[in-house]
């Protein structure tokens, strides 16, 4: 198992800075808690934040990406513009209706964007349906996480790559209640137990949030080192 976590001390300094802040990194007033992927556009979700995320995801041309909790479609449309074929999933019927309406108004075909309503607690992917998954719901709110990630892994083609965007565990100027947040070390240890062997984190790419990623590298045949 290979961990690529950044030093805890450095992140501690980052959290200390967040605690004393009353505005976000774009000099916007602090807002009431809003969950990533919610219907309203969050003040910290801007082009700069999106570009930072896309730089982490790497080239997307020709890849199929699952936006697991698409919400208002902020990430889904960003992924589309980056060249990905997007499967936007959400368990909120209102979000699905809004996504479908925007898709129709912009004349986007199924070859570029598929929209699917899911059942709460169920990823909703078909077997080997996508190349990677983007998860923007807080990890603590995924329900039965071992079962959820098992189903998720079955829907992502090898090497089963996913990216999780969650809020930092300490107090920040915006974001969900602290009770809904889980620290990246805790999340990393847990997803490693689900079979993901290559787990790492970026914690300065997006305002108030960290990006945790994991995959299952193909096993190296004996004697092929």
C-alpha cells in the first residue's frame, strides 16, 4: 500500500489560517453552510477552483467521467468543456429535472452527457461504465461506505480511479457543519481497506477543501519488475 499524504504539520498550518478567516479566498463574504454538490452555486465554486480540480484530474479527452452527486451541474459542465463524456448522477429529482432542462436547452446529446437519477445510498453505475468517478458529497454522508465503494469500484474500469472533494476537517469560513466532515487521514485509511492501494491527497488546490484520490493499480506479474 502506498500513501502519498502530505505532512500533517503543513496542513495544520493551513487549518490555522482558515480558522481566523472571515472571507473566502476570493474576498467574498463567508456564507452559511452549503454542501458541495448542492443545488445553489456555492461562492467558493468558481472558474479558478474548477480549473484547479481539472488540473488534478489530468487530460479528460475521450474519457467517461461519473459526476456522482451532480447537484446543479457545476462540475458536470466543467468536465464536459474539458472534453470528457459525462455521466451525471444525483438522488434528488429536482436536480435531475434541472440538469435535463439545461441539457435540452443547450442541445447536448447523449454522446456527451447522460443524466441518471439514483437511489440514496446507491452509486447507480453499471459494470465498467466509466473511466473515473468524481465524488463531491461529504464522505461521512455516503451511508454504508463499504457497500457503496464496492459498487462504485465495479462501475469504474481498471484501475478504478476516483477523486473525492471534501471539506477540510477544521473550522472554515464556509462549508457544512463540522459533524459532517471527516479528516483525510481517516478517509484514506478507510478507503485503503476497501481495496484502493494507491491513495493520496491535495489539500491546497481548492478553497476550504481537500481532494483525495484512490485507485487500484494492476498487479505486477511475478518477475516483471
